[in-house]
């Protein structure tokens, strides 16, 4: 039973393939994680992510602040609305696109995935062609 504890204090956000400000927390790159990553994501007022899916890994989300509509599934034809205090599970490979329903306040969420890589397994999704890149 060895190893050191790692504290990460992200000072600035990075923009991701999904085009959302992300504060990278725990990952393989910055904490040495081998099976998990966890980050804080901000969806600015009225903004939405690029449609995408996570190839080969699941995502768990805890919404800290705001109301978010997530369109999901083939063609992004399904929809769910979540608010602060909700947990949301997204199975591996499910196309989705979160959108902040507020035009004045940011939505903030904690994201955990069973993949230690921050972005390597994110794929953009183009619902108009239903083709995955």
C-alpha cells in the first residue's frame, strides 16, 4: 500500500474538443490516475457543447449549478433536462449535446469518467449524417 496523494488545483480552464471551458482535475496526465478522470466543466450562459460521444467509456455528471438540457441518442432526437443537484449517467458511445438553458448564468458540473485520459477518446458527432467520426 504505497503511493502518494495528489492534490490538483486548476487555476485556469482549457477549451476542449466539445468547446466548453474545462478545469482539468484528476487524470492520468496530471495525477497519475489509471482508471478515472474527474473535471469541472462550465457551460457559459446560452452556450452548448459540440455534439460528441465518448468512445469506450462511461460518464457520470453531477450538476452543481444551473439547468441543462442534454439532447442525446441517434440524431440527438431524445432530450433530458437536469438542474442543480441532479446526477446524470451517460453510457459509452451515446451521442449527446448539453446546452445551458439560462441566458444569464453559467451552468457548472463535475464530470467523472472511467478513462484516465482527458480528451483522447472524445469523438465529435454529426447528427445530420448520423455518422461517427
